[in-house]
């Protein structure tokens, strides 16, 4: 009898404990739902369980891995060049995932891909998100990809949670963010932003194999009517644009911070410089009598570094990424030198001042060395972009709801967001990546960090869609 009473007492205590725990969990869930309702403006109490607001990280990683298999180079590297066979296959994969997510899919004349979830008020300007999937030779599988596959998963998260958008939500896969094939960065987003110059130039553009852009685009199923102005966006098409991306730098990982909230994107200016000198035999031509184009280029490369450092800002950077000598023989004095310079800053005036100093140095070096400055051409000189305060606030609110640490930061790499900012209020979400690696096979973002980024993106989209 004593044993029975003891067991009965234990059972009552256990039931009471479970009831208390369940009551506490209900209170916590009610509190969470109330916070999310206030944040998004949507009645989340209609959702069966707040736990349904979850990312399918396992499936998302499988998608990232599968997309990386569409590559012209062996794993773990990824090479996916504009309009190549693997690029076309990767595009089909993205369209398939968009359709599986219930999005209506369309493409424009250069292959920007759009997947739309129609809102309850479709006449309102939409809220968009996305990135790119092209990859420079022997790079990694996360750059851009996280912002496309993660955006599709963010839509899935919202759908599973029961959210209904007021403004339509749209995922964009941008064509050719990388300048690999035709030397034009952010090709798709530049056109969306309304670049008449680019729309005209593409009709005469060829790659290093002398394959025209028009020919390549048509082989991939695009450019049917030869009119790229059809790509241009209207001024009120989007109410906001948000891009999820790996940081491509070490700050978040080093500081143990989950989310980077981008406040500005540094814009590049690209310069092409050509020197012409007198060639000759490396042994027979005496040093005092030489007019070495290669040494002129080398001196200008050092001048680039000097002028950048003299700016006094850590945000000013300059790189000589291409240096080509003619005839390119070890026993021949270079008669021609071609170099390409990249300089960028979040301060446009400061960056342009550096460009002016580089030009002055090029002129002085050519005169002092007795070589000819055959060309000094600024290929592009894009203005930096500032993130919109309302979008920043939405991203910050999302991190607070999710209890994630965050940090405001600038992006020193440029992205499609740089050009989308010309058409809509813009914001970017950064997640940590291993040692800051990018554009190399070791590029990596953990499933947990990707999940955090997708959740922040989903809540940000919900907030912006409901405004």
C-alpha cells in the first residue's frame, strides 16, 4: 500500500510539473507570436505553430551542393561562365526550384530570371531579393548562390509559416555579376538600372574568343529581338530590394557576429593604361638608351599603391590586376605594356581624386622614361551606393526578433545591389564565411550561418511587404 501511495504521489508531481512547463511554453510562444505579429504586421496567431517558421537547412545545403556540380572545373572549385553549357543547366535548376516554391517565373532579354509570389495587393510596388550564380574560374560555391537559393528558401519559410504578403515578393537571379567573359561586371543589374550605353555596346561586344555577346546570348535562348532596352526597370517597379550574401571578408567571423547589416557599398572605377616604348635585344641595348614600356608600367603600379595610401582612409583601395608585356620574351625589352587598374572607395570624391593622381603620374612617368602614353581610359566610374534607412531598420528589427548579434558595416566588394539601389531602396545582409575566403575553392559558409541569414531575410521581406 505504501509503495502504491508513493507511486501515485510521484505521478501527481510529474503531471503537475508537465502542466507548468506546458503553460510556460504557451506563454513564451504567445509572447514570441505577439512580437512577430508586431514586427511583420501579419496575424501570426493564425499559424498553427511558431516553430513552423523554420529553414530546411539540410535541403538548402543539398541545393547549394547540386548547383556547384554545374561547373567547368572539378570540385571543390566552381567555374560557371555566362551562357556556357553549365550556366544554362544551372539556370534550369534555378527555374525548377522557383516553380517548386510556387513562384511564377519569367526571364528578360539577357537572362535575368524573376520568380514572383503575388501579394494581396498586386498593384503595389513589389519587394525584391536575389543575387547571382555565375562563378569566376576556380572559385567557390557560396558567392551569390546563397542570395539566390537562400531567397527561394526564405519564400518557402514564409509560405510554411502561413504568411500572406501584401506587396508581391520577387526573387531575382541576375545575369553575369562577374565580368569574366565580356569584361562587364553586374551586366544584368546594370541593364535593369537603365544603362543605355551598355544596351548599345552589347551589340558590338565580343569575348576573347571573338564570340559576340549577341551570338552567345542567342545560343542560350535570349536576345531574340536584339532590343536590350526591354530589360530596363520602371522607376516604381520595386518598393525595396534586399540581397543576402556571404561577407567575403573576415570581420564577422573574427568578431563572432552572426549578421552584418550593410550601410554602404564601395563602387569601383576601372582604368586601362597603355604605354609604348622601343623594344630591342635584352643584352645588346644599353641601359641609359632604353625606353622600356614595361618599367613605365611597373612604376605606375607602385604609384597606384602610393596614391591610395596617401588618401588617409582604410576604405580606399587600389589594385593592378592585369599587366601584359609585348612581345613577352625573357630576352626582349618590352615595347608595349598594357595594365588594368581597379580602385574603389565608399567616398566617390576621394576615389576620383586618386584616379586624377594616377593619371598625373602616368603622364609624368611617360615623359621621364621617354615612352608614349598610348591610352589612359576610364572604363567605368560607378558611384557608391548607400543602403536605405527603412530597409536597414527592417533588417535590424529582424535580428532583434531572432536574438542574433549584428554589426553595421560597409561592403568593399560590389554587388548587384549597387545598381538596384538606383531603382529601389536597397539593403544587404551579410553572413560570416570561413576566414573571409571568397573567389577560391575554400569559400565556405556554415549551414547555421546560412540559416540565420535566410531567417533574417524572410522576416525583412515580411516587414517590407506589409508596409
